[in-house]
C-alpha cells in the first residue's frame, strides 16, 4: 500500500510531516551520468585563506599546521560580548532578544585537495577529537554556552566558500529551535514509553533493513523513514551517547569509518564530490542530564537525479510541506549499490 500510494510520514525527531509520492518515481532511472573528471587540485593554494601559512581576511595568519586547525571565525555571526537586551511590544507581536555566541572554523587537514572521503581514518579521528575538544572548551570558556552546533557545508551548491576541507562551529547561549524540537520529542517519547526514541527507532530499522545504508560495530547510517532530501541520511550510534563528550576511542574510530564510507558512496552516486550540509545534534551543555537525548548526525544533500539536477524546496514545499518522489527505501538501495572506493 505505502509503496504505491501517496502518503505522509512523520519525522519522529521534529514532529514535522513529509509528503511521499512513490507513484511518480515509477519511471525508470535515467541516471548513470558519466563520471566528470575533476582537475587534480593542488594540495596547497596560495590564494586559500585556510591553507597553512596563508593570511586570512582581517590580517590574521594561519600557522603552519600539520593536522587540524581551529580558529575564531573572522566574520562571526554571533559575538560573545553582545549586551543583554530585549524588545517586547505590541502584546508580543514584536519580540527580539540579543543573542550571545561564538563562531569557530575548523580545518580538517592542511591539504587543500582533500575531503572527508579521501582523508585517512587517522586524519578523521583527529577531526573528531578536535570536535570533542572544541565542544568541551567552548562550554568551559563560555559558561553561558548551551548549544554547540558543529556543521559542514560541502560544495558551492550548499554555500561552502572554499573547497579546503573545513567545518564551522556555532555555540549559542540559547538552544536553537531545531535542536529544541528534537529534545522535546525525545523527552516526550521517554516519558510515555521509557527508553530512548532513537534506540527504539534504530532497532526497528535494523530489523526492517530496507533503509539501512551501511553499519559498523558502533554506528548505523540509514535513510530515515521520514527523509525530506532525496539522499538524506541519519547516522545513529548503537550506544546511547548524548554528545561528543560521551565518545569512547572505539566510537571515535568507527565514526571516522562510517563518515568516510558514507561520503565515498555519496561521491560515487553521481560521480562528483557530493554537495551536502551535515552536522551533529548533541544534548545541550546546560548542566542538565538530558538522559533521553540520543546523539546523531544528519546528512542533507540536495542532489536528486544527477550532478546537475537538484531538489528544490519551492512552491508547495515552501507554503505547505516538503514532498518527495523517490522513496527513502529506493534512495537507500541506490546508496547500498555504490562502491566505497574514491
Ligand atoms: P563556509 O565555507 O561554510 O562558509 O565556512 C567558511 C567560514 O570561514 C565562513 O563562515 C570564514 C567565513 O566567515 N572566514 C574566516 O573566518 N576568515 C577568512 O579569512 C575568510 C572566511
Ligand atoms: Zn587551502
């Protein structure tokens, strides 16, 4: 029934709905675009503001770093010293509050030409270790920090300003709405049913099997039942971790493994460096226990049918709700067919 009939699926983490129209995806797959050969990028670009030794906007100079390198964003969207103020007028119709925060940039490697699928497991472990340290240090240095949002924009299509492998970290004084929705949904589930929402969901996905893309001893990547983006994935730890602070060495190594293998499959899907926004959701660092919160990563890639054909979130989706044709099950199957070599 659900394989052929238009239906909607509810996102268990946010409560939002997605319309699925499987009958429209019945036409045969036209894909198999030939692999675009990429000009080999140089490992050092004198014009890159992230390469070792180069000058950044504002005059700071990068050190000759050899592993990862983190620095305060020179164009930070949030500032740690924003004075407290609020505006509340017209019976709450007009409402604003100042927001304190810190923005960081993390270079994954000194090598300008690399990207996640081409970094070694050891190099990716260093990246994850930097995320752990950054999370801990931001919370320690700024006691008002409640949310540490780590995200990577890959590719021009997703707004990345530079191909040098890097991510951003925004740490806020308030918990952002997307994270808030996930906290509330997970808390509600734990109160009503006991246990962790994502543990229950993961057990179900492993039994069903059809949306699982890859797994290893500590992590599983699935195209979530409620995926909005065509090849969206959710990377879930088997153990109930709340954030970067809970990762054991084996979980760091295997997170590196699943990130590398998943992004290699993405790159092989249309034969191009696959654009995406990815990021981690971890429990707020507000001193609360957050026992129901289950750490995870989201990958949101925009491509639909080829390197050029992307999904647009327009029309009905802007005004009503997101919609998809290719089912999450079919997307997972296509990702399972890909090679992991890059
Ligand atoms: P994105 O590629 O995801 O935009 O991340 C790059 C960040 O680097 C971006 O937020 C910052 C931009 O503000 N940046 C610096 O901090 N210094 C620079 O010299 C240029 C860009
Ligand atoms: Zn560079």
